[in-house]
C-alpha cells in the first residue's frame, strides 16, 4: 500500500518554498509538486500541514487535501 506525505522542498529556507507530495510504494518514491509555496515558519512538519496562524490556511489546507485525494485516485470534487 502506498504512503502519501507532504514535505517542503527546502525546510530551512526563510523564503517561501514549494510544498511537495511524496508517494512511496514498494520502495519506489515519487515526488509531485503541488504548485504551492509556503514559508517554513508556517509549516508544521510533524503534522505535515499548514499552521493555523497562516493567513489563508483553510483554503490552502483544503487544496492540499483535495490534491492528495486526487493523487490517491479519489474524487477531489
């Protein structure tokens, strides 16, 4: 079974960095860019999600949820 995790491309950056979806399946790892960026100070790496203190966090969180569902083969509508 595949695992899906979000990571920041450059987690130590002080500038916005791309949010990347990592998919691991039977030892093969694929990386898919979400097309979204965020400053690492607004990213909770342990929960792999945007911190609530980020302006626009509900919309970006919803986008990332839909993006992951689509990558898992589900319906994002």
